[in-house]
């Protein structure tokens, strides 16, 4: 069925259309064209942007789904219509384990002269209002990331998060964990927000010696998790918040108690595992999706033990149960947990609550935390599960300045002091809320906990905590 050219003459909020055309320079090659109009209408003349899909990544959810397209568009807020052009693929085909992507060394056929041969097509797909001041220039947007190669190692469907995939990748080394100039990672992504990496950990090849010659994604060498370092951008800053009550935590340890952490939102479990293995916390980790937790155990090294309790349950309801009952036995499943009350020598309260929850509705962009968490009853429950000098650290992705200011205002109504760390990626902030004024003497005595914290968290994060 042929498309009516007039279809594209006006902007229609959130309209998504995809179709195929022969390549202008090679008629036996089909191109897929996808057109998405922004859900937000412009106040003045609209702007159209175009993007060429990287060769070899056509079936990646980032480029093959409407939600991936939407996240690309929302990443350029001045664009009213985004047009994606790439090699055609069969609709419904998803990435699968035998599909290995390697970044091409040379430009493909459809990349050569793209700005020239695509211009008539882009003008034909532009709204009439764009021509009020003559023939417009349509910017070609670039998609740039650090991916060198990738392979999907597992796909499954969670009851709450929907389709997800685990992929092993090699990335350009950006000064992180070095393996002789090469860096390998394992990622968890959800189809409902394909451009967002839910969890990322280091992986190392299973082989003797340090020689990485011949090691590649999709090759004959397997990989295993390396959980000693946090590589996900905002997890290090979240843990850095422990600097604020580090002296109190050190005192608890010196008195023979193990510090306690509550993690709301598990994903691959990198944060919970790090707190357990690197800082010797007792950890309770809560996630609503049983399948996500299975993936975390099987692919990301999450291990339950006497001091690592993994709970399947709603984060908000679990908070209330801890406050009201002191345990999580009712209305949720507890795996690897003894079943008795979480009350212990500090009445079941935690030294830190870490929140890594994102909104399930991304129509207006990725945001964190979900709006439900900002309710006063939820914030009060979070405060009540904390001990006297406890802190709450939360990952924040503000879709707007209003969202951020509103969030800060609500936290300041409930908590005593509020601090922040700018992650530095132009996306995330970490907010750290305290239940009491943190008045501790630095003193001259050795604080083994703070020494340990400083040995595993970059000083840049520890030094960038600022009071709001």
C-alpha cells in the first residue's frame, strides 16, 4: 500500500510511521525509513532532524523500536520530527545470541554521500510549515557511543519490566578499568527503555595469563563478572554518600555490629553486591520482578547468603512493611532470607537506604525516581527505616527543572539535610538525605571504614558532595 505524500505535511504529536524504499544508488538494496513526531508541539517553526542508523545495528532496540526512536528524539529537544534511515530488516526480528556486532572500519554504501542523496527524501518528509522561509536545511544528527562490538547472550521477559536482554560488549577505553587497553562489560537493557543501560559490570575473559590477543566478543573465550569496581556512572556517587555518615558506620563496626543497607531496585545487583563484598554490609535488596533477579543471579554475579537477602516485592510496599511489622514475610516472597524479623540490635533499622528506581512511563523521557516515590508517606517510611544517623541515597534523572526542584522541596520537608553529587554525564544526579544533623569530629583516630571507602570509590566523587 503506497503512502500518501500529504501524510507528512503536518505534525501529528507522537505519530510513528515506518516504510521501505529502494536505495537511490543501488536499487536491489532496501532502506527502512522511520518518521516520528515529537509528543511536544513547537511554539514556533518546527525543526526536522535526520539520523543514519549505524550499519550492523539495525535490529538493536535503540533503532528498531518506536520507544528507542522516541528516546533519540527526546535527546534532541529542539527537534519536532526525527527521521531515521538505515538498512532494512525483517520486522519482529530481535537480537539473538548468534548475532555479533562489530563496528565497521569503513563507511558502508548507504553512508557514502548520505547528505547528498538523502536531501530530496528528507524535504519530502518535512512538514509544509518548515518551508515558510524557503528551502530549509535539515541537520544530520550523529549517533555516537563507545561500542566496539557486542553480542546478546540472553533474552527473556519479566512480569513487570517486559522484554529484556543481557549483552556482552567491548567498549572504547575511557579511562575506566584497564585490561591492557581493552575493556569488556556486561549490560542489562529493557525494551521499554532501550537506550538506557539498566546495569553494567566489568567482565574478564576466562583464560590463563593477561594476554588478550585473540580475545573478542563472540569468540571462543568466555567471560565472567568482575565485581570489584562500580562502572555504572551513578553507582559510585551513590556509594560516595557514605562519606557523610562514615564515622557513625565506623563506630558501629568497632562496637561489633555489621552495617546494614537496604537497596530498592536491584537490576543486575551490582550495587548490592558491591556493598556486600567491598564494604562488608549486610544487604537487603528488593525488586518487583522475579525474572530480573534470576538474570542477576545467573549473569551478573548476585549471590544470596547469610548477609545478602534478596526480596521479590514492591519497593513502596516493602518499605511500609518494614516500618509497620519489622519483617517482609507477608504478601511478598523472600528468597535466601531466614524468615525471622529484620529487627536486630538497632531495631531493624538501616544505616543507608539506596534507591535506584526509574519511571515505567517514558513518554516524556527517562526519569528517576518514579513520581510515586516522592509522596510524603513514602518518604516518611524511608526515613523511619533509617537509624538515627542514617542516610538515603537516590539516583535522580530529572526530565525537567520543575521535576528536580519539586523533588528537592519534598525531600527537604521530610529529611534534615540534603546533599547532591552531579554525576557529570549531563543526566544523573545523586541526592543524599540525612535523618539527623551530621555533626561528627574528624579527630585523629584511624577510621578503617572511611579508609576502605576511599580505597574503592574515586576521590572525585567523595570530594564533589555539596550541601543543598
